[in-house]
């Protein structure tokens, strides 16, 4: 069975100050975080890469990332634009903010015909999550009456920054390992004891082995139809609300509560890292160097 990796990269320009050229190389030969994710996904068995980008970033994106990846794997592009709305909806004149991660996946609706995984472009996930998601997608039969989904669950302690507080979606699971809720938690910090949450009364401890969502999902192609239908309902209530976003975690959470879908949480022991703060960059580079020293990655990464 064919599988695709969908990489949400439409926000890369804004995340790094307006220009994709400002992305910082993390590997010794100029490799970016996205290169390691693609390498791991291809190794796990994913067959094709779908980049979701903005049209105005296309030239730079292809020159810096896309053309290199196209030399080693099939690559396709989808374009997330704020005026890509179903009739009769029209983008408000003052709307500049993207419509969110659910809308990003809809940008690739004409390309996604097989089971697919979704990741952020600027996060490092490790090898295990890709392998677990790929195997789940291949082994899970589609059921048109019930949407089956998956999510890589990361250990909270493996996702914290040394340089400040972070927000994480802390997961609760049922006895079968299915997701029951994702609780967006702000102010998570490293502590001498492990992890804690910043509150008005001080830092309250939280188990470091809590599983959290890092936006690494697995879906069946039927999920596109779900996104289309729910996007119409979202726009009916929110099209004129500045800053409103159609977000994957909220869509998935609603499906769980309505009994219309289930998310299998696939725990991964791998270290997640990303550049939440610019001060994180040296630590990310050191982590990549350590992976190379331990033989996890070769250098240069791609021949």
C-alpha cells in the first residue's frame, strides 16, 4: 500500500522572520531539520512527499529544499492561500492570518489519495514515530462509518526547552491506548525534579512521562472528506472572526467526542526538538551531531 508524508511548511516564512532563507542549518553539511524528517520517513517506508507551502515562497522553497528532495523521492506541492475557500464564502478583506492546520491539509485535497502522515516542517521527531505511523497506516483497514486515526505520543520530558516555557498538548488515553482528550497546557518548564507548570501560585509539578501531541498524525484518505464538511461548518460560524483557525487537534477532538472517530496513540521514546527559542539552536545542532556520532545518521545525509 502506498503512503504519503504531508509536510506543513506554509508558515515557514513567518516563523523565521519572513524569509525561508533565514532557516538555520543544523547538520554539518548544511542539513535542515526537515531533511532529517524526510530521511526518516523514507526509511520507514513512505513513498512520496507532499509539501504544503505558500505560493510566494515557492521559488525559494524549491531552491533551498524541494529540488534537493525531488532528486531522491517523488515530490508534489500544494499551496495554502487564505482565499482558498469553498463557495459561497469569501475571504474578508482584512484577513491575512492563515486558516490553520486543518485548512493546510485541505490545500492538498487533490493530491492525497492514500493513507498519509502529517508533520510540521520545522520539528525533529526521530525515527520511531515515522515507523509506527507508517505501519499503522498500512495495517489499518478503512471503515467508511468510523474514522480511524493515529498520533505519535511523545514523552513530555523529551520535548521541553532549556530556554523557557512551552505549550504542549497533554494527552489522556483510555485502556485501549486510544486518545480521549488533548489538553493544551501553557507554561510547561523544566525543573530540577523533571517538569512543571507555571501558575500564579508557583510551579506545580507534572509527570515527565506524560504523553504529549507534537502534531504528528496519521490519517486515512477519507479524512479529507471529513475536513471539507467540517470546514464549511467552521466558516459558517467563524469566517468573519479575526484570528479564527481551523485546527487539526480541535477537529480530531470533536470527532472523538461525537463518537465518529478514534485516535490510536503510538508512544515514541524519541527526543523531539525544535527551535522554539533562538537560544535552542546550539542544543539542536549538538543533538544532531550526537545522532551522527552514534551512527543514527550518515554525513552528508543525502548522497
